[in-house]
C-alpha cells in the first residue's frame, strides 16, 4: 500500500550523502543534448523527474547512455564529526554519456512527449522546441496538467514562437511549431528559474541578444552552466543577457548533492532530541540556501565545513585558467539541542527557499513565538497547493497554523501528535510530514508516499537508519 507509518524518534544520528541535485541534473541533460560532441554527467540524479527529461531528449533523437547505478541505496561505514562509528548512506545515482546533436540537430518526435510530473522538463523544453523547425506536443501527468504554463507561453510568443495550450493557453498539453525567433527584453512578473531558463534557452535560437530581468534573484544554475558549454551570457544583478546563434560544445559535469533534499534532514537534526548528523557533498549555491539563513536566524546550530567548488570542465576553462564554471559545495554539520525562535519570512526571501517551504513550516511548529511567512503565493501552484496542504495536515497533528492568502502564520512550541495525514501526491509534502512525524507523540501514517521517488529515491531508508 502507498503509505508509511513513522513513530517518534529518540535520536537522529549519522552521516550520508544526499541524492544529486535535481535542478542541475535536468539542465545538464538538456544543455549536453544541445551541444556538439560528447558530454559526461557524473553523479546524475536517477529519479522520476530527471528520467522524464532523459526520455524526452531520446524522443528527439539524442543518444544517451546510462552507466548502471546500484539498484538500492547501500550503507557503508564512515566516521562522523564528534567521533564514533556511524552509517553513511548513499542514494541512487548514475553516470550519463550524451552524444550531443547541436542546437539544430534535434528530430521531430514520433509521439507526444510525456513530461511526467516534471514542470522543469515541460517549461525548459518549451523554450528549446520553440526554436526548432518541427511540430511537437508536451504533456504530463494529472498534476502537471493543472499547473499554469501561460507564464512561459507569453514571453515565448513575444519571441515569435507558435505555441498554444489547453484552456485559453493556460494549462498543458502544450503544442509547439518551431519557428525562427527574435530576441526580446522581458521583465518577469514573478521570480521563476524555470521560466527564466526557458527564455534563455529560446534565446540561443533567437537573432540578437535576449535579456531577462528578474524581480528577485531566482536559482542561477542555468547562468552558471551555459557559459561552460560556450554560450555568451552576461549577468549583472537581476539582468541576464544571452546572445543567440552560438554553438555549444560538450563537457564533463559533476553534479553536487541536492540542498533541497538535504533540507529535510537538517530540520530533523534540529528538532529531534539527541541529534547530530553530517550531510556530505551538498550544493550551497546562495540562490538555493534561503532555508539555512532562516534557520540560523531561528538560532539553529548548523556549520558549513570543507567548503569547495565542483566544476564544469570545458575546453574554454582549459585554455584560460582564470575562468571558472561550477557550483559551491560543502558538508553540513547539524546538531540539535538549541531552542529555536520564530522568524519572519518575506516575499524577497521566498525564491531562495521555494522548495524548502514545507519543512520550514515543520521547524516553525517548534520555535518560540509566531513565525509568519508571506509572499509565497507561488506555492499554491506547485505539485500541490503547498500552503493549504501544510496548513491542513499540520493542524491534524495539533499544530497551531493559520492559513494566509500568500503564506501562513505558525505559533510554535506546541506538542505534535500522531495522525493520519495526506501527501497530496507531492514529494515535498510527504517528506516534510515525515519529519513532523519524528517529533510527534505516537505514530503517524502518511498516505501517498510513493511520490518521493520524483526527487529522492531511498528517502525512507535513510530516514529509518538515521533515526534507528
């Protein structure tokens, strides 16, 4: 049955490496496929969402070979900070070899492209396919077909794309007939890395220089990675410009661990008594770590150690040693026992913690005072209405939560109790409620937990071992 029972934990100790970064894995496959020559992606996330991107590129004629990963997460032994032998657990990953076809080497698909549950796949492919001279259709599962796509359709049409969608161009499926595109200057109404990336990818096919202006800084993996492939990108504060017509060249990419996946275990370590964990090889891109800043404001004991960079190795970097393309990485040492206090989260903070909202809500239930989260209306149109979902399910567990139009208000220091709760088939809701279950009296039953395979295969195995 698609449910799990979780009991209150007495401790939370160990070390592990989180799954590879989902956002970077998506982009690595897409950019490699649009490049000429061979690319190698090491530590690729092997999960449902990213496999949707791989399968979509294969439908477009790209040859992608996967080096077989382990079938299940496997424990090994390691030494953690603080002494003592503790388990190190690794989640499923793999290596991909991609023979890129170049910007204009993609082929018209013989069938509709199924993006599964992946909004990243659908939105980024919309940008790519708008500049390719053939017809294609993008669809997805029931959840994805209810997610708004007008925000990407509007700017792509301004670039000259022939693109349409269901219900007055608001929802998938999306039909695209690729055309020659023109550069635009586009001011985004909402900060969205997916929409920004779709426009920049379309900009590769456009005549002239395309400029995107963000209201707030969203995750910048596209801007960091595309120049390593040879794209001409200029970034100045909230302005990103890309020149069309530049051919991309294959390279080797090392994908860091996913901060959004690590976030659940960071919060667990802070809330469960007698806790101490080391999370290794975590991407700490500053456009992704808003949760860390919020937790530190709350008084959390989190230390970043072994700071380093993971590079995207390219010919350009070899020729000019001063150039660096990559992502910052660290190991995160987290220890429980400190009293947390409430925090105020504003609209400006949300883009850097967009995926961590559900687990931040769990942390807020145990913080002294009232935590208020505002400006998060975007979360109502994710895989689920995450504001409504977290408010409803935390209330079932005894949380004092007031749902707001664009966020919520949470009074902390209340005792949570076990209950039967729903994930709404949303992977991040399922995992956040699992962390709440670790501090709730009695047993908690969570329905719809298979959704975690979208981003974190092996999540419950790691949770069990660390709390065992």
